[in-house]
């Protein structure tokens, strides 16, 4: 590299681009470190967008960048260690560059077209999203520009690309067998969360010679857009006209945690905000569900009429984005760390009475992070996954993400100090407010999972394991009681608390940081539960209690199926396996919904046996086909020629008649049940007269037994003729004994 003062910024960028094509990865990173240290911010800001894109890939997914989602230490140890050191949040060269540019108040354009669907639609409709992440950032395109864009500071620009690379970048074909938790991207996510959302101590200041706090956002470089206001809507923050945009960093107290707040907002917006609350609530009405069903059927039909534009937009907003397993795993990592981050508050800080001006911004942020930023968008994200994820074992990733959020006590510091007392292993009453304020995530999503489970193959061990995981979580001591109390609070009549109605849907005014917009603590538990449910489902929602009769009936069916699975090998008093659940109709047995479920999942089955003419059964694999056909023609000729004589012999009442009936009548024919309800009218035609069957001689097993008998006889110097006579004599004695036993059994039955 030449001296930094002799190079122009454009030449520096061209030189770095050329090096990226010709030099090995480690050498390129070393050159970048030297450039970041030697060049001033004035020249570095021109290469910053290119560098971010070269690392995380382009927003359209064409350029793969460093492919961090497939980079593993055990596969590529040199590249892995170099990349992790370069992107380290605690002092890596990339973060030094970010803070170096941050101190000079540089802004970078980020196109609105690559934002999540609801955010992009909102901005394009001239409505400002409710997240403070977008306030005072939306800019009209400059002359010759491509479209709407956001003016982001370097830290925001870097984090936008980092978060979106999880969605925009597709894994390489050879990356299917890579363990996600070992990839550089997910390890970086964990490091960034641990650094900017610390569970111990406070957020460290930026490693820069200049203060790392952000400067107020600049005035719009182009005329303000005519954004409309949302007005008062549920309990969300007011969505503002663009002329009322204020800096998200207006509160000086927020400077301590601005990076923590920005990181969390970027992750939540980019990973979770793909489904609109307004669209979700519209989808809950029966009319909308019916219209969407018609829309789907029309799409599947070759001759269909175009759907209404509004429904097409509704369908696009709600179903166009489908997360991948890697996406879900990253969200789970975020939720687990957020629980640990929020639970790192000391008990006296976490109590509602501890809310005071003396609390530090970080403590306030820990208390408000999950309910303020995550809860609503996570609920919509989970609802979409539960409703649209394929009915296969890959749903385990979504399930574990859901269960991780449901159990914040797993990530509390006191979890390690539990005693062996059985009471200590239950869910503490400390978590009752969390359960009540997240009631829908416990109850409605549980019903969604139950609906999925009843439609899956529970014989599969992977599917059965998911049912076991959910049952184990909800069976924790005291958890069911907490959920039931939360439902009782929601179902409490409104007449008992008339003073709540006027404040049910009021929203706090929005100024800048979340610290100034976070409402005061509401101690009324019933009001908090109602606000939670109505804000997510709408005021006209129809709530189905988890412990109500409708769910109990559904659960009883599922429990019966599980009991049948556990007792599937049990036998009834007749020694037969239990049949599927059915009722007796006019034409015979009719399967019930439970019976169909049992057959589909292999829990029960009907006993299927051949009930036709035994001589006309298909030739088996253990029979000689040509010999069976020859023996059938021979026995048919004998039966046709001597039918009268055989009938006369079998009709005799003496021993000879019994002997002939034992050989010439098909055993058990009269006692065989007709299982098919269709052929009852033909039962009378099933009686057959005495006949001779020689088919047993066409079996490989019979012929092998005879050959083995002749071979053993030859060892004792017994000729074939004498051996045959001995076999015939032995069989006659066996037949006589069986005839006597059969006749004696019939006498006992009479």
C-alpha cells in the first residue's frame, strides 16, 4: 500500500476492489486493517458501503460476501479466525472503523425496498413505522436516485446489513450438512449480543478516541414526505407525520445505551417484523378467512377469476415471507439472551416499586426490552410459523424457539441455586406477571400446536418427541395454575372495573428514546391482561380459554389416542387386538373421526384375513407356481368325478364319516366371521361341499420336508418305498388321533 496522503479516495476504493479479486483472504484483511488505521475518516467513508457489502453480501443476494453462514473453524481454521478477529465487537478493526466514522457524523443511504414487507409498505404509503429506529431517517430520493431510502449512521448501516444477511443470503449447496451453531455468523450474533446486551456490568464505551455517542440526526436533505398519522391505535406507539419526526437520541440519558437499543431494534425489525399487526387482526374475522380460502382455491384452479386487490395485498403481507430454519435458530438465540439480559436485574431493581429516576438507563432498558420491542412482533412471527410451517420434523426449530420464550426462569441467575426440594423445581410466583402479560403466547399458540399435532404422524419418533417436549414444559408445577389465573383475569367482567374502560386503548406520546415513551407501571393485573390480548387480537376477538370445555374435548381425544398408543399391544377378553373407534350403522361399521385418526397414525387397525375360496388364493412366494396350478387341476378333476361319493361318506355318523369330514371339509369355515358389511347378502352362497385339496404338495416347505425325511431314512438303510409307507402310516395314525379329538371337542360344545 502507498502512503495514505498520496492516494485519492476513488483510487483507494479501486485498489481495494482489485485486491479483493487477486489476493488471498488473510492478506486482504491485513491490508484492510492497515487502511483503517492509517487513513482518516474523510477518505474511509467512501469505502465503507463497499466494505460492508463485500463482507455480508449484497441486499439482493447476488453477491455472497464472506459467506459467514457457511464458515466454520474446523473446516477453514485460518479464514475463520481472521474473519472473527476482524469483526469482533470488542476491538475488531471493523468496529474501529464504525466508531471512527460515527464520530464524524457520516450518513449512508439504505434503500427502503429491502426492508421487511410491513415496514416497506408503511413507508411507501407515507406512514411512518412505530419503531424509533426509522424516525428522522426517511429521505426522498435525490435527483436521479432510485427510490426512498433511510439515512443511517455507520453503526446502524453496519447492523442493518449484518442482520439482513441472515435472510438475503442463501446457503451454498454444500452447506446443507453444516452445523448451524458452529458457523461464524451465529457465533458473531452471540458475541454481539453478549457485548451490547451484557448480563453483567454495563455496556463498554466505544474503543475510539472520540466520543462514540451518536449525534442528532441531520435535517432531511430533501423535502419532508407527507406522512400520515396513525392516530390512537391499540397500545402501540403513535405513528407520526414525518414533519414531527424527532431524533431517537434526543434524551441525553439514552447515550449510555444507544448501541444496545439500536442493536436490539435492528435484530427485531429485520428478523421478526415480517407480518403486520393490522393485517393479522383482519385475518381473524371469519369473512376474511373465507375470502382467503377462496383466493387460494382460485390460485390452484386452472380456470380462476382474479382475486380482489385488497385480498391479494393481504395475502402478500401475511404469507409471502417464510423463515428458514437458520432464521428461526437465530431468533431463538436472541430470545434466550434477552431473557438472560432482562433477568440480570437484581430483585430490588426488577420489582415495580423500584421504578424511579435513580435507575440507570441500562436497568430501565433491561426491564423494558422484551415487552417494549419483542412481544408483539414475536407473537405474529410465531402465529405465522404455527400456521404455515410444513407438517414435518423441521418444525422442531420453531417449537424450541417458542418453548425458550415461554420459560424465562430457565435463564435466571437463581436457576443454578435451586435446591433438591421438589417445591423449588416448580415455577416461582415471581413469574406470574410474565405469564399473564404473555397469555396468548401460552394459550393460543398451545392450541395451535395441538391442532398441528393432531394432524401429524405421531408414530414418528421425531413428531412424538415434540409432543413430549410441549407436555413436559406445560406440566411444570404451578405453571398451569398461573395460566388459569391469567385467563380468569381476562374473563373477569368489565362491569366490575368500570374505571378501566376509558384508559384501555390510550397510548403514551412518543418523543425520542424508549426511555421517555415507556408508560408508567400498571399494577392492575386484569387491565394488563386485557390490554395484552386486545392489543394483539383486536377488541372484537373471540378468546378460546385453554381450560375451557372446547379445548378439554379436543384434549380428551388426543389423550385417548395417546392411551391407545401406549396400550396398542393390549388384547381384549377375546384375545384380539382392539379395533379402531367406530359405530354401527345400517351397512355395518362406520369409522368415527377418532377411528380415522387411529388408522392414519397406525394406532389401531382392523384384522384383515382372506375369506374367499382357499383354493383360489394368489400363489405365494413360498409355492411353486406351475406345480400349484397342476395340483389344482388334478384336485378339481377328482372333486368333480367323485363329488357324490365324498358327500355320502361325509354324511355318515360313524367314525369313517368323521374321518372323511376331517380331511374333505375346510376347517373353521362355518365359524368364520364376515367382516365386510357389503357382502352380507352373499353369505348364504358361501357354503361349499366336501372336496380334496392337494395344494399343500406345491409348497417348498412340504417338498423340502419330504426330501429331508427320505435323506434321513437312507442313512438308516431304509428304501424309498418303505419310507413312503412309513410316512403314510404315521399320517394315518395322526389323522385318527385328530379325528377323535375333534369329535370329542364337538360333544363338549353341545
